C-alpha cells in the first residue's frame, strides 16, 4: 500500500493546516473548567518534554565545532536578536492605523523569537548553501533564545505582556531546566533519539498542537477574539510581508557587504530571516497566559509566509551556477569550452 504524499504544488505546509484546524477546534469546543485545567497541565508537561528533546538532540561536539565559524553565527544572532527587534519596535508607529495594540504586542514578540533549525537547514540545502553552518546557526539561535527571548520580552513588552519575576522563573523551570537535562542525558539516550527521530518528531508536533489548543481555548473563554477584525488581520499580513522582505534583503545584501561567500550568504539569509514556531509557541503560553492566543497569531501567520517565500527563493538559488562552475565555464582552456568548440567545428569531407 502506497503512502499518500502531500502534493508538491501545494504552497501551504500541511502542518499549518493542522494548526488552523486546532484553532478551529478550540473556537468550536474550547476547554473549560476541569477540562481546561487538565489541558493546561498536559500542555505544561508537553512543553517541558519538548525542550528536553531539544537538549538531547543538540550535539555538544557539533556546537563546539561550529564555533570556528564565529563570524557567521554572530551575524545570524545579530539579525535574530538585534535587527528583528529594532524593526519590531519601529512598527509601533503603525498602531492604531494598521494594528491594534494586542496585535502589535504579538508582532513585537514574534521579532524576539529564535530562528528555526529544520527549515533553515532544508532551504539552505536546497539552495546549495553551507548546510553545516545552517545547522549550527539554528542550534545556537535556539539555545540562546531560551534565555534571551524572555529577557528581551520582559524589557520590551514589560507589564503589557504580563511579565514578572515569577514568569521568568517559570521559563527557567519549564524550558531551560528540561533542555539542560536533555544535554546531560544525551550520552545515554542520544542513540535512541536518533533511531526514533520520526516518531519523536510526531511527538514534537503533537505537543505544539496541544499548546495551540490550550492557548486558543483560553482566549475563547476570555472573549479576546472579539478584538480582531478581518481588516486588522489584513493589515497584520501586510506588515509581516514587509518585515519578511526587509529581513531577506538585509541578510542577503548585508552578508555580501561583510564579504561572506555565496554558500555562507545562503545560510545567513535562511537562518537570519526566520522565526521558530516550535520555540515561540511554548514561550508565549508561559509568558502571556490568557492572552497567548493573540500573541502567537502573528507568529503563526509569519511562519507560513516565510515557508512559502523561502521555498521559492531556495528553488531559484538552486539553479544559480556555483563559483567554481562559473570559473570553469569562463576559463579559455576549460573542458566545457573544448566541448563547445568540438561541437561547433565544421565537418570535413
């Protein structure tokens, strides 16, 4: 029996459809009362387990080896945790014309989230870029983000996001401690995780769906979705499209100005222009509480937008000639030139 595959022409990530379906389920059948308490407890446990798996998967040796390419990683981190937040702060001027204040808070939180790992690697590989650099850059960003994102959120969002010393302590206990536990136990469970990565990948995604259901259920019960209109959602999409375009341009042309090679520029563009849904959702659920559903809405929309746009860019870059190929074709005595001359030479007799 053949396995059904998602059509290659379909621009929407099937997982995004699952996320939207989960949002719809929370709108129709939100968790209330005791069921809400059970869902909240299960969501907390799922988040802790998710970050435990992140810690167990990250190879300490690979991370240390990746430090050798420190200029690239510093560039990606600067894009993720400096340039993105500055653009987020600049978007404050769009309130209330394009965005409501709650949507802006979600947009600003989006700019504070770490970069992705899986999609950065996939697109870098597709575009024939520096894949090892993309692996390390995404891993470093996720690791740094566990600490930096809550601190930036506390500094930039402040009381509007419901932050306190207790929420920061909760981040440490729920995210950082499981991550460190995963790192410490990697030597014993790393092989098991590698052998069963597909199954554990489903656990990852299932955990995120549970977090989404819990957050949006709480939002429905609190009635905060009445604050969002289709016109405001359209404004949010326009703002996010401009944000993504700016970051794609800055990472590509900025890395060129810093004299990075083609392969490194590809890794910087795909790792430095993305935001992680997997990391952002659990953090938002801890930091925003009942308002997490509005806080993660901009992140969910941006996540799908970046996948669609970067897929097109990666496909186009995959057809670009590599520097060595260009040099070979332009060399006077190259094999390609010889073949051309042979193919075009007139036949005798």
